[in-house]
């Protein structure tokens, strides 16, 4: 997995101007015009497919790279990477993106528990392709709603999800627990990660 150009932490993003790999703490946000958006491919340049038992190691490695953990807490529930179905974005045989999800029949929803794409493969339509494939799966299952949670430090995720038709439905203040030392998690730009922002999309 890739490491930040400025420290040894796992990289989540890539600076499109310099090519530097960035962990959340070394990322910064800026407003840019549509020029770079025009360079993005219109269709997904990666292969999207369901996971198989042979992909378990790649999925666990991906979760560990981004979250340093194989457990995620959102919507008041704990989820284990090994227990969830997943859709994968692949560049050839390499797994470069993961969407792990939970079918929540009592909520009449599919919870997008984790969605991430490796920095060197961002901007190729992989994340949007994974969500489109999950929408197809929701239709097959007769489920009309996708839900997802992100955190207060991540306007990139809020922008991305809203562009794809998601709407903010709730903000759960101070529900993201600090790490075992008692210090808050540090997110994008050094912001303390505290609040869970919940979104949904009708499909």
C-alpha cells in the first residue's frame, strides 16, 4: 500500500498537481475551476465486480490501509470487514477500490459501510462505478434506499456523495469516539474527527 509523501502514514489521496501522495493530516482543500474535471474520464476506467472468497485478503488489507482497523462503527452498529459483502474496483488483477456494504432489511436500506479507492487510481470513475453497481444490486434485491455515513472533517466525501444524488439526513454530534489514548482522531487538514454525518439516496 502507498505511503504519504510527507510522513510514513498510509496515503488516502493524491495531489493532482504535484503527484504527491497524501495522508489526511497533510491534505488541504482548495476551490478549483472545472479544468481538471474536464480531464477526468467520462466512464469508469476500472473493472467493477463482486468480491469472491479469494478477495478476502485484499479487502482486509484495503480496510487496514485506510482505517488501520477491520471494524467500522456507523449508524449505531459495528461492522466487521470479514462479514460484509463487497464490490471491487480492479485495475487488471489488482484490487484498487472497495465498497463494503450491509443489507439492512429492517431499515429498507443498504448501508455503504466503507468506500475507498487507492490514491493512484482516484479520478478514474471507480468510486462512482462502485456506487452504480450497488444501485443495481439494490434494484435486484428490491431495496430502494442507499445510506452512508462520513465524518465532519471530510467535505470531499460530502461533495462526492451529494454530486451523486445523496442528501444529508442527520448529523450525530460527538458520536465518533476518540482513540484509546483519549485523543480525538485527526482527519483532513488536522481537523478533529467527532461527528457522524449521515446521508441517503433513493434508488
